[in-house]
C-alpha cells in the first residue's frame, strides 16, 4: 500500500514538473518574441461638434487611416490622414442640403500608461498631435460661406486618450476619444471624434 502511494506521488510530481516546465518555456518564448515595430491603423466613428459650429452644422461620420511606429518606452508615432463630414443644420436659415468636408493630414504621439499588470491585454493610453486641415463646403451652402471655407487650410491641434485591447495574434482593437481644434477664420472649429479601430 505504501509503495503504491509513493508511486502515485512520484507520477504526480513528474506530471506537475513537466507542466510547469512547459508553461515556463511558453512564457520565455512570449517574452523573447520580437515586438512588432511598425504597422497600419484604421478607424471609423462620429465627430461631435462643440462651440459655435454646432449651431450651423450637425454631427457627422469620421474616419482615419495611418501608420504606427514603436519608439520604445510605451511611445508610438502615428502619421495619419482623417476625414470628417458635417451636414448643414436645416433648422438654421433657409438653406437645404449642403455639407462641410474636413480633411486632415497630421501626426500624433501616443503614450501607453503603466498598469498594475503589465501582462494585461487591455491598456489605457494618452494621445496628442497636430497637422494641417483642409475645409471645403458643398454647392448647397451660400457662396460667401463656401468661398471662405474653400480657401482655408488651418492648423489643427488634438489631445485625448483611449483604450487598446491586444489580441493573441498581435493585432489590437482601440477606442479613441479626442478634442480637436482648428483655428478657422472668424471662429474656431472644435469637435470631439469618437473612433473605434484596429491596429495590425
């Protein structure tokens, strides 16, 4: 009976040791795997207007496309292009139809915040950036307003943050919330893009 118990304990110890060794090897492989240094990001969402523009225009669709570069220490550099479209508020004035197109070319820097568990797949981050915007208004908008926007290419600034969820295959899903400000003539175009996207 004692021999059987000792034999059983020996088998159990061997199985546990092998399992621990395999887990340790898998963890070492994960840690030693090279981190991806460059990739593509894309996202869609909605731009919510703030300030004086929200009375003349209405919220509209938003999209972005860019590349990301790992700089180390939790930093990423993201050159990108974005597009926002705001419809004309039909409750203001006698104009029907019309839209304001907002095309942006710029660069952002994100910083991954430290979390209690560095192995967690969900990580918060901060974001800030700047670039150049190009505004254009459709033909349905009155001539004076359209000519004003079509001649403008203001500098824009942005700041915000979000959450990033990394999958096992190295791809990730992100949620980004920012405040964007463009110093257009006469009034500043301020809006908040809500973006959901992927990095791969």
